[in-house]
């Protein structure tokens, strides 16, 4: 998964851009690119902020690369989520997305410190 500013991963015609943009890769896999400017109302006249999943190579102008795992629901995890506010932001660690009942990570990048981007 990549946070990047490579507009070549978006449709050629910018009027066709949407918040979620799907394309097929050479090996017939599906690649998804989120247009964060649209999702988070980012008013930046320069290159777009994009998150791409399942792309076979690193996009140009990559800002950050990471991988994700999926939460496994359990009673212990449910109880721990009630205490999330007691550790949120401590030691510069911020929990977002599914930890807060929100299912998409791209819509939660606003929780990151501004100096990361």
C-alpha cells in the first residue's frame, strides 16, 4: 500500500477521477487508488494525494509505503476498545480506522501528525 502523488495511476481524463478508482494490472489483478483530495477535501493545487493498493510496483512520488493486517474480533478486543481513549496519542502512537469502528484506513489519514505528510 502506497501514499503517493503519481497521477499516472488515475484516469487520463481528470473529469473521470472519482474518490475510488479501479484498474486492472498486467497480471489480471485489481488495483485500487483512493483520491484523498476528494475524500478528505484537501485543497492542494499541486499533485494529488493518492493511496494505492495492490499495485505491482512502487508508484513515482511515493511518500509512504506500508502494509496492513486485519482485525480479528474477540471479546478481549471489544473490551480493550472501550479504553482506547486512555492510550490514544501516547508515545506518538495513534489508533484509527477499525480500532474506532471506522472501516476504511484512507478516510482516517487526518489522524496522522501533519509532519508525516
